[in-house]
């Protein structure tokens, strides 16, 4: 079972800028539960289908290093859910690349209702 509150420390670099120390807190259980909820809500797939999609995407969703966490925290959970459930360039197949207007309200309710952490990833400059 995935657990919440995994902390990665490292150096974050932006092209042509000096690097700086950073910390990323990764809540793995929350991340995968949010992906499941987003898939069900916004693609119309069943809960079982969503669970299978996430299970079959384990190698892609594997987050074990600071660099992995940096990659995933650069996009919204919505993007990752749509990517693993609808494929690359999902926005060309009838799904918006922009979260629906009810997304922020829905995600807050979903987090509260399912006792999840407030965020999947928290990026902090040290």
C-alpha cells in the first residue's frame, strides 16, 4: 500500500538560472486516490476501471526520487489522471487539457470526503 508523506530533498535547477535547495513532500496514497477520483468523475469510467488503469500505470507513476517528484509536481493531478486514462494528447480526443470549471470545488470536497491529504505534492524552496 502506498503511504503518504514521503519527503525528497534535492537541488532544483531551471535552465539558465542558479539552482537552489528544495524539498518535495509526496503523498503517494493521496495522489493515486485523487487520480482514481478524477478518472471516474471526468472520463465516465467506473471505479474498477480507474483502479485498473492506475495499477497498469505503476511503472509510469513510480515516484522514487527528487527528480521523479519534480517531474510530477510540475502538472496538476488532473493532467496525470487524464494522461494515464485517455492517453497522450488526450485533449485531441474530446477531453479538455484545462480542468473543468467545477474542478477546484470538486477536488476540495473529494479530499475532505475521502480523508486525503490537502495535496499530492508540496514543493518548498529551502
